[in-house]
């Protein structure tokens, strides 16, 4: 008698690398391993399951085939759940999947590792602020609008890309920057974008400051390659707590989703009370 706890699968057809064909292929691969999902949650048409939903149905694993924003929305509903979350590459950037399985992560590779029993259950750290928790990263400052360019690229809207790109360059160059006031580090005049993400010893802080024309051009080139993180930036160390301030409400990008904060925001790193399945030992 098979006593393996059933799994559910969360999918989002609107995510970057997702499609009906990709979902069908994933379902076939899972079925071939004997782990065919007992239910497919098709977000946003279906509500994301809460911890109580999974416990009631005796679910032991939740596979998430979405982008980072939906991974965040799902996993932040599961704090305290004793099952395991399997994050698959269903989005544009797939930062969480890469963190758990490596830069070359693929659906085929992760499902193969699941079949071989080589995945390990691990805990990660997250970054918390008043506007929400980030499993992968928070970008604070007017540079957070670069996320709009990424979305236009994903949707294939060339006109929208041009408009959003121009707006991102303008705001990065002219809007009030964000200054780190605790700890006192970085430029006194602040930066257009500060990226905070879990690091090896704390919360890693990268500051992006394309203040001149050449720098802005480099940043534009980076976003058009779908990854602003490769643009010019300063590494400002790793910290447990960071307090930022600006003359205007701070624009935020939390795991790819846009939000607007207050003129002063505090960010803290802490343990994430969710079990993730990982392919690589460094996350154990």
C-alpha cells in the first residue's frame, strides 16, 4: 500500500515561462514518478491554499509552478506548515527556484531529483518590512520602477517597453534617492535603488546609483537583458537590520511585485517558517 502523502500543485498560467503545454508536460513528468498531483490549483482563478487547507487534506508536498510573486504569496500563507514546498521554474526570473536548485535549474532536473530522492528539506531566511515579507529580494527606491520594464518585456509589448524604459531612466536619474541611515553606510545623497536579499551571513545590501549618462545607459542595457542586477552597483555588506529614508514615499519591489512604502522603512532578516525542497547542500 502506498503511504506517500498526496501532493497538490499550484500553477499560474500568467507567469513568465508558463503555458498550458508546459503545465501538461509537468503533470506527465510528475505522474511518471508516481507523484501525480491530487489537485491542481490554477491561480488566480482558484484561491491559493492556506496551511489549514493542506493539513485538512493530509497534503505532504506542495509544488509551486509560478513566478516569484506567486511563490511569495503562496509561501507566506504557509508559516508553520510541516509539509514541504517544491518550487519549480514557472516564472520570468525564477529567483527562488535558482536559490534552491542552482542557476541552471530546470523543471526536468528538479523532477528527476525528486524521483531519485536527492532533494533535501531545508529552511531559508526572509526579509521583512512593514509592506510584507520577501523570500528572494526587496528593491527600494525609484529604481523599483524597472520592474515595470521587465513586465512589458515579458508581455512582448514593445511600445510599453519604450514608455516604461524612458520613465525608469527619468525617475532613476531625477527622483529623490533612498539613503541608508542605519547602519550609516553608502552615499549621503542616497541611491535610486537599494537591493536587499538574504546573504550568507545576513541581509546583503547592493546599491545601484547610475547618476551619469553612461551609468544610466549601462543600467538600461542590463534591464533589456532581463536582469537589472547585472548593472553597476556598490556592495554595502551584510546586516541584520537596515533602515532607509527618502524625501518621498519609498517605491518597493518585493519579490517582483510593486508596492509603495512610507518615507522611512526598516528591513530585517529573519528565519522563514517554511520547509523547502532543495537540490543543493549549501541551503541545508
